[in-house]
C-alpha cells in the first residue's frame, strides 16, 4: 500500500488541454488556437484576435464613466482617504465656518451638485459635500 495516494486520474486536466470552446482561426481555420491576455492566438499563421463573446470588455480596459478626482495639488483621491481642507470655507448657519487645516476622514467620492465631488462628515459640522479643489490628501 503506497504511503500517499497517487494523483487521482479522474481529476487531471483534459488530455490535450482543450478546456474551453476556443474558436478556430478565422484566417486559416486552424483549431490549435489558444487564449492569451484576452486574445485568441493562432500558432499556425500568427493571427491574433479578440474573441467576439467578450470583445467589449477586453478592449480598452478603462471603464467609461469612471472619473478620476484629484485634490488641490493633483493627488488622486479615493474613497476612504483622509484629506485636509486647504482654505477656510464658509458654512451656512455656522459663523466660524471650516478652518483651513481641518482634517476630514473617510471621504467618499460622489457625483455631487455644482462640482462638489466629496461626501464627508466633519466634526462639529456633520455630513457635507466639499469640492476636491479645496482639499489636499493627508
Ligand atoms: Zn491561423
């Protein structure tokens, strides 16, 4: 009796490695095509193409509509960042307003009204929206 079982024959990869339905080469109709970096590659004639099924997601990679929000000095901001307010801000109903240097934790990037693209909560002021141009990444 062996000390450890051999690799179970049934779990091995399919012989030849043909796992998925990879389309034949449209140029030379070779069936020995394989996938590489979201492309299908034909080893026979060297043709490479994007498979039709998920061509849309493979092309480009950048998701349309995803905005990059930058702070006053050009740092890219992300959800959850801590930022510092770089200039005094007036707040309706509050005589002192937000002072420059106020730390704001755990910001959330939003598509706010009138360019206010940061949703946050500031001690003493509560929830509010700021413009990314008045903060600096801490
Ligand atoms: Zn080919």
